[in-house]
C-alpha cells in the first residue's frame, strides 16, 4: 500500500539522496551534497518556501516531491508548483506518482487558498511528460524560460 504524507525533518536525508539521484538522472548534474542539504533543510526551517511530500511503501520512503507556492494576482490566490519529483526506479510504473498527484490535487480541491497546480519538466524528459499528461495536466499553455546565475 502506498501512503502519502507531508515530510518531516527526519526525511531530510532521504530527500537529499533523492534529489541527488534525480539531478544526475535527468540533467547529468552532480549536486553539491552540502549545499543541497542546506537547501532541503531550509524548506523545513521556513514553511513559506513550500513543503515536501513523501510516498512510503512498507514504511520506506520511495518517492518525494516539493511543493512551492506562487501568488496569482489574476486569481487572488496561490498556485502550487510541483517540483523535484523523484520516484525510486524499482517503484516506477506502480502508481506512486499518480497517488502523490491525487493527494496534491485533492489538497487544492479542498482549499480556498489554492487555485491550481503547475510544474515544469526538462524538455527531453519525455517519460515524465507522458506521466504528467496521464494525470490530466496540460503542457500546452505556457513555455517556461529561465536565467540561472
């Protein structure tokens, strides 16, 4: 059985390890573990930055995602950005991400504050794009641009 829950500080190590794996797998990036750990911990230290969810099977964390708020003046409410999604390879195609997405969507549906969900995906990550499309998300409305220091 897959259980979705809000992450707690005891999950920091699992989240850091997941983010390292995801960066390497999706963008061939080796993240500095010290900086990454401080970045993950920072979310727990300042809830205004967002929060993490984890998926567990048999009390083992097998997936995580970070949700960050974005204010929308058009809707006078907040969108949640789904970020840093990682599912351990052995647990992929078993409904783990779908369960996490349903959890987040229900959170939005039951909230007066939240108005929707957004995410970005690496352009060449076709597998992830197919997963997001299967959940009913539409990638045709906006194209994201960025500048990174």
